[in-house]
């Protein structure tokens, strides 16, 4: 328990009472730790909370929820603090920081692993890979597993083992009234349904239990890069090729500007590239066979595909997506990747405003598509591709132009889009886009859950499902 003396909008006595009631740390404006504690991954959001509670355990979470409710404070819940829309921080409200909650327990015999809500995927993978096990995790290993799971979880193992939320076995959740509930198929099953894709709308998930699968420790992965002038050719190949690939292979096509990375030839730094990133989680022999057609395209700028530790693949792009950059996403499901859509992507790539901006096309299907549509709250499982336009700048300079470019590209791609989106790639775009993410039937079911578990909308800093009372 620690408290730092400093004037804030909250009474010192009130905050002192909270500090006495928790094991974690209470941080306020003016404290030495404040600026570090308030920072999040996305530099586009520079907010100043009135109070940050670093929770040491579930009891602290309960106290924090009760305090925010009693003081009528806008509450931000933070796990890995990667929220693209900035929902893991707030001006003048309270941040419930779960990052000190780092316990992971693997039951190799049962094929499960339980993690507290402050765990990032790098920590989780470190523990599970000691047993040769994994579940579908984040594309960047510094991502927090809690928010990632609750939004669905698109990752390198999804076509073989499903989305992260498909591997959720149970969760402990602190609700808006301060209760700790256990949610699973057998207990609070309605809440369990909503947690698998419905985001943080219904409470604070304090621990999550997953199914884990034999993976690695060595898999086939990496990336192969081609000149940007070949982008249309490579994307047309990609569209046709992925229609035949096995479930063990998950891939992303990426239109990017070559970063100044040591594994890419210096003469290509700053120039347009097109990359295919494959991950095969089966045998190394099958993996080599599966990626062989990529090499048949000939004359790559760099071919980095080969056997590598699963943990290395999980952290492969971490250096390119570290904290502090200003980032924005605009994403949507695609029923196909026709020539017109490819031409649009290539044309906008040639007009990119920032060398840090990328265009991703994720191949879906496999195990993701075989889960019944109504089994979880997750939105659309039927489409073969997901487009994610990731506009990013190193600083605030040029950020607005990058966002405008992304929005224009997304608008130009609308003929190829189904209208839905993936909530973890959704920026702060309003209620209608949240409805689009779930579809009307699921959205109304989520509203009913909100009425039950958070009727006053305490948990509204998220892709919000508002209760029917408003």
C-alpha cells in the first residue's frame, strides 16, 4: 500500500481511505510516478487521470470499482494498455491498472492455463512454451491478453485452434456492483457468452483460463518481402493461394514502407514493399511444404521464412510497434479480394502519407469459421478476409493526414467490404460501428446482458454496448 501526497480534484481524505483499503499503489497528479503511470502504448492519447490504482489483486479491483462508483468517476480499465481508441486511460477519471497482476499457472495434464489480467502475451507464452503449449495470442507480444481475449483474438494460431475467445474456458469477473463472479459454460453461462467477443462491457476480468494446445517449440514462420511495384501481382497470387492452404497455416499480406531494420537490405530502406507473413504450427516438414509456393514467385527482396521458436514469431514485429507512436486503425470484413479491390489498395499505398503506415489483409477461415455463429458474442466469422488499415506516425506531426488517408482508403474499399468490423481493430467510431461489429441480433442480446450486469454503464470506456436505459 502506498499513497503520494498531491492536490487533485478528489479530497485527500477520501483518497487516503482508498489507499488504506488496498495493497496496491494509488498514484495522483504531481506524484513522481504519475507521468510514467498515465502513459499508454498509443501516443495519440495523452490523458491526465485524476487517480490511478495499480491493483495488487482481486480485492483491490473490487475496492477500485466500488470507489469509482461511489465517487461518480469515469472508469478506465487497463491491462496491457494497447487500446487503439485510448480506452485504457481517461481525463479526470480513474484508471484501474491491472498490470501488477502477473500470475500464470499452467496445468499441462489438463491442457489449460490460467492467467491474471495484467499478463501480456510474452509472459503467457513464456510460461506455456515451457510445456510445449500455446493458445492463439496477440500479433504483438506486448499486448495484454485480457482485452485482446474479450474482443475476440485474431492471431497466428487462429486457423488451426480458433480465436482466443474460442479457447476461453472460464473467467473471474468483478461486476459493476462489486461482486466477483465465475463465468463458464456451466456457471453464469450468459455472461460467459458475452465475454467471448463482447469486450469489457460487463465487468473487470481479473483472471482468464484457456485451453492450450501442443505448439512448437519450433514452428515455420517469418516473412518474405517483394518490391512494392509487384504488389498487385503478389496480392492476386495471395488471394488464389490461400484458398488452398491447410488450417495449420495462418497468413497476413502487408503493404508497407521498408523500415530501417537490419534484416532488410539497406538499399531498400524507405521504399515500398509487399510482404507475406506465414505461420505454420504443424510439423516443420509440412510447414516447409506449405510455404514453398511463396518462394516460387521468385526474386524476393528478403526471404526470412524458416524454422524459428514460436516465442520468436510471437515477438517478431514488436520492435516495429513499440510504445509512443500515434496510431489509428480502420478495419472491415471482406467477402473476397477481387482485382478492383487489389487495384484500390495498391493505388492508395502509392499515396501513403507516413512511412510507418501499413495495410494488412488477414486470411481468416479454418477453425474460426467452423464455430457456430451464435456460439459466442464475436461478430462475423463467415468472411475469408479482414482488411486493417493501420495509419501511424512516429510523432503527432502528420498524424491527422495519416488518419484522413486511412479513412479515404476505407471509403474507396467499401464495395469490397461487408459492413462489419472486428472490435479490437475498431477506433472510437461511435455506436453504429459497434452495432455493425456484432449485427443487430447479437447486439440486442448484448444490450440485455448489459442491463443485467452493468445497468448504469459504469464500464463505458470500451466499444460500448449501452444499456437499454441509456
